[in-house]
C-alpha cells in the first residue's frame, strides 16, 4: 500500500488546507477592520479631531495642496455626507413598510460616492486601488470633484455652499440649477457652508498647534 495515497493522510492534508484557508480569511477580516477608522470623538471641533487623528490632517493637507479645496471645506463635506463613518451607506428602503429592501443609491463611504462616479475618479486619476472607506482616498475624491466644479463651472474653490450643490446635483444638474427646486437641499448646502466657516474659525485659533497648516486658508 502506498502511504502517500492513504485515505487518512489525504483527510489530514485536506483538513490542514481548510484550516489554513480559514486562518487567512480571519486575517483578512481583521486587516480590513484595522483599516477602518472610527469617527472622531468630537466631530464639531476640527482641532481636537486633528489632534486625535493626525493622519486625517496629513490627508486633508495633501488634498488641499493637490486640488485646492481648503481643509475646512473638505471636512464639512465629509461630515455632511457620512458623519465621518467609513462604511456609511444610505438606509435601506422598506417593502410593505417593514421588510428591509434595496438601498436607494450605490453611495458608499466617507464621501458617499456613487459607483459610477467612483469609477470615473479612478479612471481619471489612475488611482485604481483607491477605496471609498479610506479617509485619504475620500478626501482626494472631494478635492478632485471640487477642482472640476471650479474649472468647469467657475465656482470659487472656497465656496462651500455652491461646491456642495454641484457635488450633490452633479455638474449637469448644477448648470440646469435643479437645486432651485429643492429647498431641503439649499438648507443642507447652507449647513455645509456654516460648518465650513466654523471649522475655518477653529483652525485659525489652533493652527500654531497643528504644525505646517498656516497655508490652509
């Protein structure tokens, strides 16, 4: 009898392979969990947020330098879209009023980006491995989109309200002024502008504590 063909040996090898695959799966899950950052403890204070999450400060600075969108505008956008929740998604609709059904859109991540728009972003920037649940990638997307709004639509790069309207309605919708028929959206855009100004004022008071941010205005 060939010991290499022993049923017991084959069973043992298969069991080891199953355990190995299971271990790799667990490692992948843990790795993904580790990469997902929790929301800041005090999202209404940008200074304490950046003290808590210095990597976020680095990401927003890089986006500002690359695309022009001021840091307070970036942070106000992401707060409005996801409250800084990495894997945020629109709530599911309810079938018959109580059965969880489909989500209304494919929006996902910090910046609540639709599948198709995210594909356009990756294609245009060449950042094929970018993830909507990664804060640095989300801020880069916000900067990229606002840069297009600025160059195509002439919106000042620091005008949080108009930039957000273009962000929500799309560039075509902004040109057609579809937002004028949506009072609720105008109210939300005003809130984004107010939060952006609040963050701006906060950073002006703590910029000496946040090294290298004197150019964020």
